[in-house]
């Protein structure tokens, strides 16, 4: 059973020009071409066209469809790959929307928009490390949480963080012992700060992994050069590490 190009186009709800284009890009060739130059399509070609039109309706581009068909990839696998690509594009669009929204909020408030507040994620600089140690969910949930905040909420969080760092620095300069009540109170405050970040073991209530996270953070404050100067000097970072690890060992 065969259809001419005009018959198939009419049944499929597309133009004969579209069918010729599909032929020219290697997606769908006619089953045969008659002596009169007419194109004919058999049942196999019709089934292939159905797959093409399904993927087109779902937004897949012709190159992606060609890859699915050329590699004989199952349509379901092709659709799964397409979903993943659409989700990635949605995430990029969401990031842009959040940035523009923050710009609008800043301008409406008469404030000078700050790039570090509007565009920076909560832990984007450490994405690979967070993902490797705590999993993709920990990174994605915490980053979505950060981007979901308004400009004022982001600024408030950064102020709270700066206040916490300043309190640690003041205690270190005062010569406070890591196991003192003052230092352990700061460590408890630090853990509460962590527990406000969705996706972290402290927020999830996972005690064993939360202890591990606090201990690892303490080591990172000392060992990672990117944190150099965060607590004023190396001695301050060592003080914070020792206080956090004491807290993790004795009070968590």
C-alpha cells in the first residue's frame, strides 16, 4: 500500500514541501520515485513519519530527530534525552529570570544592583566538591534555595554570615580556647547556620553525615587557600576548625 506525496501530506496535516525538506535533510526519503517523478511512500515510511512528527510536536529539533533515527535509538530513550535537555534549558532560563527579578527589585528600591548578590549562587564556586562529597541533590537544593530568595533576603543572609565570621574572628583574637563555652556557643551557632541551608545533612537531620560535614568544613577552612583570610589569619582558621571539631565530637 502506497501514498503519493500529496496524499501523505494531506493525511499527516503537513505540506508536501515539508516532506521534500525531510527528504533533503535525510530524515525521510520516499519509498520509491516513479518514472513520472512522483514520490511514493509505503507503510514503513509512514511509520517513520509518525515518529518524526511525534518528536517534532514535543519540540525536538531536526538534528536531534535525525540522531535518534540514524542511531536506531528507541523513541522513548530519545524522548528521555530530550526531557533532560529541556530541563537543563529550563534551569538556565530560571537563573536568568531570577537575575532580572533581582535587578528589578534593586532598581525599584533605588539601590545599586550588586552583581555578586544578583548573579552568584550560594555554592556555585564549589559545585564539583559539593556534588562529589554530598551528592547532586545537596548542591541543587541549596542552590535553588539561594536563587529563590529575594534580593533583600540574600543581603540579610550575607549579613548574618558576616556577623558569624566576625564573632569567630573576635573570639580568636581574644585568645579564647576552642573548647571554651564561648567557642562552643559559636560552634553551635555555626551548625544552626548550616541547618538553615536546605539539602545539607544538618538540615536533613542526618546526624552522622552532619558530624562529618562539620568536621570537613573545619578542615577546609584551614586547608583550602580560597578561604585564606576569611578568619583574619591562619591562626583564626585553626581556632574555628578546632572549635567546630570539638563540638562535632562532643555535642552533636
